[in-house]
């Protein structure tokens, strides 16, 4: 889940093969070695990923043979980590007295698109 948090919102592709686990954010690339290097732990990767998918901590697709495509951390996954991915972390002050929609409207009028983008990030992060 740490890899998914670091790479959020980029989709990740995992392959669990007899030689180890590999990950990439490019479905056409072979991927870098990832996860446990001890032979006894590698077989736990696929069942763990299947569980994370089933419990909706991540979204993605499994082919049932140790390959997982389009894997992304969900809001539930972020909540359990108690972290907001850096790519959507708030950079703007959020007023508890005003709705985010009103703040976005004011930001667009007064300060332009940059502040509005920061408020959208705050809104996404506030939904956890």
C-alpha cells in the first residue's frame, strides 16, 4: 500500500512470479523487483493483493495467476493509512465556516485557477 500511496494516482501493475514480485507504472515495462525477497514470503503477495481488492482498499484487476493490473489506492485505503497522498494534499487554508464550493468560487474570482486547484485537492482530501 505504501507504493500505491507514493505513486497515487498513477496505476500500478504487479506481477508475482516464482522469482519474486515486480511492479511498474507502465504496463509495457517489465517492472522493478518489489516486496519480500525471502522465498517464503513471496507466495503471500497474491493472496494479500486479492484480499486488498476484495475489501476495496485498492481497485484494480487480477487475472488470478499473480498478475494485477490498474491497481490504485482507494479512499478507504487512504483512510486506513491515515494519510492523504501528496499529490492531492491540501495546500490551501480551508475555512470551517464556508462550504468548499463557495471558497472555490471566491478563489476563481479573486486569485485565479491555482488556488482553485488547491481547493479541489482539499475537497478530495476532506472526503476521507
